[in-house]
C-alpha cells in the first residue's frame, strides 16, 4: 500500500522557521529511532510526524558501506516523495556516520543526523576511560575514528561493536523477552579496568536502539556508569533549525504515522507497543532490498 497523507510543499531551510505546522520525518532501520522521536516530539509537539523504519533491510549494522549508501538514498527518496517532510531526522548512527553527505547532495530537504556522542562523553568522564557501544558498522567507520581522534581529548576510548543488541532491542519491544545472559554478554566488553585501577565510567549509547534496553543495561552493569544518549541533543538541533513551538500552536503530542518497508515484524504485540509510544496508525510501503 502506498500512502501520501502529508502532501504539501517542501520548504527551503531558510523558510523552515516560518512553517506553522512542519512535517518531520524520523527515519531508522527499525525501531531504535523511536527513542529520538520521543525527544523531538516533546520539543515540537505541534509538528506532524512520520516515523519510517526500513525494516526490510534491518539490521543496517551488518551491511557493506556501498550497499547501505544506495539503500538509504533509495528509501529516503521514496519517503520524501510520499510525505514531503520539511525536515528529516536520520535517527540511526549506522546510517548517519556514512550517508549524510550523499543525502545532502541528492535532496534539498534539511537533514539532522545522529552520530556517536564522543565529545559529551569525554567531557563527562573522570576516569578518562570511555566506551563507545555501537553497531559493527558504526564502530568501523572512518567518520567515527575521526570523531574519536578529534573529541576524545585525554580519554582512552574502547569501541565495542555489538552484532546482536539492536535485534535484542527489537525483540523486547515486540514482547519477546531476551534473557539477561545474552544482553550481559554483549555489554561486558564495555567495562574496562586499567592497570592503575581506573575503571570505565561513561558509555556512549551510539545506536538509537540501545536506550530501549537502558534499564537492563543499568541492572546488568558490573559497576555504575553514566550512559550517554544523544537523543536530547538531536531534539535541540531540530529546535535550532525549526524554532520553538509558535504561540497558540498545539501543546499536546498528536498521533504519529508509522511506515515500514517490510512489515513482517508487525505482530499484534509490536503494534500495541507502537500505539503506546504514540504511533497508532501503520502503513507498509514494500521495498525489498536488492540482492548484492
Ligand atoms: N538504530 C541503528 C543505529 O543507530 C542501527 C541498528 C541496525 O540496523 O543495525 O545505529
């Protein structure tokens, strides 16, 4: 089913601040971008929202870079044509650390990306032992290595690429419990002790799926650390671009349209979880990934 509920002219970046009820498209490979959507909606409850998940190609963390660039360009092209957003949030570190330059070159719509929060992590750490927890794709990017070289300052950064956590977050969200041992094994390498006794004290949640598991991480951590979620910073960036809620605009959060490129994941428990998060109406616009 192809949908076009949000017809309307796409505004230039300069005209964005004047848009009375902007349409914001929040995009991820799956459900992780919901953690970003929540913060952005809180900042601009009056906007219209489309949440788009490329579930047909999930997980992005394992895709080769050339495949991922092409995939995101194709999917975003279709979403922009269907929904005419005023702003697109790429709520996915795995995509943002790779595809933002190509997206900005191809489309006039403004993009806000999510990238690993190395700078705030380094500023927060006292032990100077920081961990970057992300997908294998994000950990391997030259963009991520440059971020660490530029912003880690005196901190030593341990990069942990988890092949399974994004899938675990999706399973839990869909009501399929994942046991503690499986989650604990994924986060165990985040916790490092130096020869002089210093221990990791900050972990960057550099995949938007991970805040969905934060309560489990806190419970399973061998010692308490500060977990840094970049989502509030993304909401602030959206406010910088769009401005605040205009006087008189709605202050309650309206329903979000969810759209999926596969839809196989849309079981009843998952639909119920989405409805609880403010995404009650769902559409599937099939886009099978091309075989490489
Ligand atoms: N939510 C995505 C991120 O922030 C990635 C999950 C995946 O598709 O591997 O990196």
